[in-house]
């Protein structure tokens, strides 16, 4: 630091002089009188000045001047005096000594210097900091934990000191048969102004404390840390990575959800497309030549001796459009709208458009063409108005994987050709079954139905019936009559030509065929015979003639049953007896051949409560119970009428009697009427 000088110089008129910064040099022929003084100067007065608590601190204030300055110290606006028992002492060097400095002695001290001869005064404020060594404590110094991924363990350090200690954690690992981790914290005192390089570089005050806090961890559960969904392009390769952590390091395996097949390190699929390679907690599943069948979920499992962890990912396959439409030829005719459907699937979704003769058809359509588009389908609705509307139409589908085309043909429809091989497979007096083979050509449009024309040969008028199949039954025919029949097919375009005309003749009227019989056990001493109608010979069956007798009898019993009936009931019959039955059907032409039938009646049942109700249904049993209850109520009411003159019957009698005179004779007459009425009710109930 430079020291300024104050000079007083006396020189004669012709003298030549020069002076330097520290002195005066007079040349020849001069007379000099010099008085040199030095200004108050503070040298190397640092602030703040730091001291450790409890030591004797010496606050340095280095000040010089000429003459020597007087130095005074001030603290909290009071001058410090050197007293024998005071902790403050001003040393001969003008420094201030603080005995056994403490935190309470911190503050701003002023060092003031004076040169009274010149009236010069100056001062410096010095900040005194008292550092308290750090004190470190922990509520818990040792931890034992069972490892689980993302499980938290908190270490707590309580510190005190001045300035505020900075805490630094250090970690080291001691490996034995288990993992053991020990963490230590160090408290280091630094300047309260760490940005001041003069302080941090020159300070030799190093206060620190350390205390280990130990955590013993025996294992870490496996945990999959990285597994992402993957998108691959059909035909390319797909690489799926799975990364896992844990102690000990887990083994990784894969499972394909579509078929349940599992893969471990080094495995390959049967077709060689799927391969797994891995090491150090990372596994890579590679699929070569990706197919759409590979689409779906894959599960990654990390497994060790202390547990496992599983996560899933999804493999998405992108591919160019694939058309799903098999029909590429459509038929229509002028004025008839037709829908040409272009169906496809793709990933990502594709845009679809229609072309005709290398020109794109606007999505808004034209006067006779409309386009209806949904995801995966585009419908071209064409209403032909002329021959120009028939021809080829192109459907184009495009996504970022590729572009595909499909061509459709709109052809003019025609009427179907004629059916052939018309046959009469079954002919009776009133019915005829007609069969035929479909036309060779349906004209490009599905056949809607068939027209069957038939008439007898003596008539000019055809009768028409429709059929949706290749077989139909003609009914209400006349017996012993010759008929002609022909068949034509009809589609949306119109009716095709008739087939070759076939001729057939219905059968003449004759006796009916023998009826078919099946037996059913009746109730009690009755037997039920079911009658199944056969060929009636062209005329309705008038009646069935039933003859029946036992094996031991010679004489037949006869029962006539109307022809419209479908059963006959034979009764009364004998128990435990075999019967022979002869059934004949008759129409106006005559009798059929008889049908023979045998049946055996059961043994006579025991009349017990069980046998009495065993053959009855639930409704019959309930009805009998209600009838018995009603009979009991009537008997009770009759008893009350005659014995106590009360009850429902008594009320009815009194009501009737109140309308007439109350003479004794009329009363007796009314009571007689009531008794007669009661008796009649009783008889009805009894019969029921």
C-alpha cells in the first residue's frame, strides 16, 4: 500500500529542484527547509474476523501515521476501557483482545484513530464472528430393513453450531453374504459468504463432525424398471426389451399371451422367428419377419429366490391395406341401384377412394353415383342409366405402410334361363308333387322365386303358384284327370323362359287305404285307440268301423267312429283280458282293407286311498277336496238350521219369509221350502 506524504518546501528564486515521492532532492545553488508528515492509514484491516468460541480472540486493527495516532475501541456505541477484570483489553499494538470469547461477544467493533495535532480522525468497523463447533446427534443410529423396491428408509441428523453447519452425506457399501449399506453424514463449517473468494481461500478454520448411520439390507425384491409397448411393421423385425433390478439379480422370462408359450434366455420358437437373449438384468425378445398372428400381449417376468415381478406390454402390428371382399362382379340393369362394397382392414387406418377409367370419383358422387364410407368399408352405389355405367371400377386403399388396389366389374344382368328336369315324384287323386332343377344361369341376379303353371289338358287357363324352392305340392286336383305343368324362374331383371311342359294324370277315386292305429291306455275300464289317417282314395273318409272281442268270445262288438275323429274309445271292458280289434275305413267308394290290433287290459286295481288318487291329476284332487269341504259346510249349516235356528240357510229363510205374512201356516210353508231347497243342494253335492 502506498503512503502519502505531506511536504513543506522553502526555495530561493533561481534554485532548481526535484522531489521524489519519499523525499526532497535539492540541486546546487538552492536552500531547502523540509517538514515531512504522514497521513492516518489503516493497513490490512479485515472484516469479518472469525474466532472459535472459548479462545482468547485478538481483533487486529493496524493503523499508522506520523505522528503516532491515538487508537480507541468502541462496542455497542460505548468506548472500551482496559480494566483489570474486563474481558476486553487494548494491547500495546492497538489490537483489541477479548478473553474467552463467546457467542454473546459477536457484533460490530469500531477501531478509531486520531492525530490531535492536525485534528485528523478516521475509523474502521470490524465484524467479529464467533464460531461454535458443530454438534451432531441422531435419534437412531442403526437400521435393519427388509428390502423391497421403492421402500423408503429415512435417516435423521440433528445439528447445531454457528454458522449453520452444512450437512454432507457419504455412502459406502460393505459386501458380505448379504448387502450392508452404511451412510455417514459430515458437518463442515464454511464462510457465511461462500461467494467471497478471499474468505474461503484464506480461512484456516475447519470445523466438522461425523457420525455413521447404518442401514442393513439383506435383499431387494425383483422389479421390472423398463418395459414399453412396441409397434412393428409386418414383415420387419420387432425387438422387445425388458430390464429388471433386484438383489440377487433376477432371471427374466417371457410369455406370449396368444398361445401361452414361454421363452427364457437362449430359447427359440419352433419356426425360428422368436429368439430371446439377455444378460445382467436385461432381456431382449426378437421376432423376425413379424406376422399379424404375433399381434397381442407379451408378459415379462423377473424372478429371484425372494420373489418375482411381472409386467405386460402390447405388440402392435402395422400393415398395408388388405382387401376382405371376395365378390368382384356385380350385376344390375338400367334404373336398378346396386351397391359395390369394398371391404378392407389396415393398421393404421387407410384412406379409400374410387376410380373409373383412371379418373377419381368425387366423394360427393354424381347424379347416379354415391359413395358411402366408414372405417374399413367404402360403398359405391351405382344406378345405371345407360350402357356407359357398366364396366370396371377401381377401389384404392392407402396408408403410410403401402397402397393396394382392387378392381370390380359392374355387368348388365339378364333374365334367368329356364329350369329343367321337371318331374312328378308323387301323384294321388288330389295331390301331385313337382320337382325340378335350378336354371344353369341366374342372369347375374339372385333368383327371387319360381312360377309353376299347371292346368288340365281340356282347359286353356293356366293356374299359377309360387315356390322359393325346387319342390312344390299341387293341391285340390281333380281325380282321374290329365294335367300339364311347366316352371319358370324370376329374378330382379324379370321372368325367364318356361321349362319343357310335363304331363301327368291323377289317380281315379278308390277305396281308402287301411288306417294306422296306435293304442293308449285309458282310465278305468276304457281303452283309447289313436287313428292315423292314410290315403283316403280321393274322397273323404265317412267313418271308421271298429270291431272288437275277447279271445274267448266268438261274437264281435261293433263301434262306429266319424271319419273326422282321430281316436276311438272302447268301453266298458273286462279287467285282465286280451282284446282283438279290427278297424276299417269307409268312403263313398267303399271299404278299405282292415287293420288288426291287439291289446291287454290290466288287472283290477285295489281300491285304497293310494290307488284311488294315484291315477288322478293335481287339479282333480284339489277339486275333490273342495267338494268335500263344501259338503261339510252344508251339513253343518243344515244342523244349525234345524237345531238352533241359525246359519246361512236360516238367514235366507227369514229374508224370504219377511216378504210374506207372518202367519203360522205361511211360516211352516216357508220352512218346508227351505228344507226342500237344502235337500236338493245336498243331493247335488253328493252326486258331485
